[in-house]
């Protein structure tokens, strides 16, 4: 039961973080008055060291 609860919590946290980042990006674009995301994409490296492991 504990494992299932931890699994659900991790999914909930992941969704929460994704929604939070989406809201921040949307509000940031609204403040700048632009809908392009080229600026954000250019600052993120194509290969993330953390994802590569």
C-alpha cells in the first residue's frame, strides 16, 4: 500500500510541477507581450547532462 501511495504522490508532484512551469511560461510570455518560445528554447542545451546520466 505504501508503494502505491508513493507512486501516486510522485505522479501528482510531476503533474503539479509541469502545470506550474506551464503557468509561469504562459504568464512570462503574457508580460513580454509575445507568444514565441524561441528565447526559452535557445537557453536550454539540446543534451541535458542530467538526462544523459
